[in-house]
């Protein structure tokens, strides 16, 4: 009985090791485009009865130290699907 438990234990861990070794994959490094397209990015949270937060900026390259290039002193107009429209004046740092 003790020998049977020992064999099951060894075969269980041997199976796990074989699966781990068989599941190795080749390292993949995708080609990164370094061109800066400068796409417009608008993100935020709009609350009709309270404080809304909007950020406006442009995309940057992958290797840039900035995560986004903010657009300052902009005016943004939002139009709702069921009700009116709103105007937001963005200040410094695109917020």
C-alpha cells in the first residue's frame, strides 16, 4: 500500500514536470511602429448633476516618457443621445 502511494506521488509530479517542459513557447517580440500618429484621445466621466472630468490629448510613441500629450485651453462639446448638449472648457494639462 505504501509503495502504491509512493508510485502515484512520483508519477503525479513527473507528469507535471513533463507538461511544464512541453508547454514552453518561443519568445515573440512584435515589430513596434515608431511613427507618431498623434491620434486624438478623449477620456473622462460625465455626471449630469455633479462634477465631470474630461481629459483631451494626443497619442505618443511607445518609447516616449509621456503617456499622453495633453491638449491645453480647448473647448469640448458633448451631445447626448437622449438629451441636450454640454460645453466644457479644458484648462492646463488637458483636464
